């Protein structure tokens, strides 16, 4: 896999985190959908059109976070850029949608949609989003009904280091991508990663 830039630009970060609200006229907030799928004290459930996923409550503060969603994607972001969580049923992305600015090269998104191995998934994420430059861990669950991949990486964003955790879930025609970015490496535990991966499924 070819190496890309080691640092993501300020403009890219601004588009990802700060300008997300400008891209969502007609979107709906996640609040009702999330509270309806609450499970336990540590994790918060989220349901899209077909996918149920979970995030640690460390990244769920509705009183201060930005919360936006369409039926097939969502973005939760801390307004000081400490963290952000994105999720998307990729096969449902509209022509003018780019996952709130996260997808940099939509022309190569088919590479990810058609990926069938860890390496091809990793390459697809790299070429379409520009992440996974410095993978520290990757994992795969393969079952008769679905396959799930996860990747941990360290990325330079706006001259600061972010821990990145990515899940890519494949079942039938569904392709779900979830990305968590956080400025404080180590906050996301191995238990959190396992929980997020195991509790991503079709509902």
C-alpha cells in the first residue's frame, strides 16, 4: 500500500468536525434514536436503517456534543475536537454525500464496497478516506452470515496525534463503516473495541 501524507490538513479537519452542521440541512438529530436503544451504563446503542452499533458512553455527552444523523449515517463530535464518531451504511450513500466530509475520494469508494479481504478493506479505507497510514492493530471476525474487520491506527490531524479505531462490517449487501477518532490515545480500551466490534449487527 502506498504511503499518503502523514498529516491531514487543517481544511480537512475543519470540514470533518466543525462544518458538519452546514452539510446537514434536513438531517435529524440522533437523540431520540439513541435513547430508544440504550443498553447498560457503559455503552450506548445507535440504530440506522439496517445496522445496530454501540459506542462507549465516554463519547456520548448530548448536552455538549454535536449530534447529527440521516437514516443511514451519523456523526457525534466533541466541539473542541477531542473526539468524533462516524457511522455509515456505505451502500446507501447518496451522490452528493461524503459522510460529513470524511470521505476524501468518493471516486474510489467502489474499491472499499467490493473489498473481500483485510488487505483490500484496509486499502479501500486508505484510498477513500486517507487513514490507516500507521496501523498498530487489525482484527477480523468471519462468520457464515457476516464478516467484520477492525483496525487501530495513529494519525496526525492538525499537527496533533489522534487514535483512530475503524470497524468495517459486511453482511449480504450491507457495508457499514464506523470510525472513532480521539485526541487522547489510550482512552479507548481493548474492552471497548471488543464491545463495539461484537455489537455491530443487522437489526
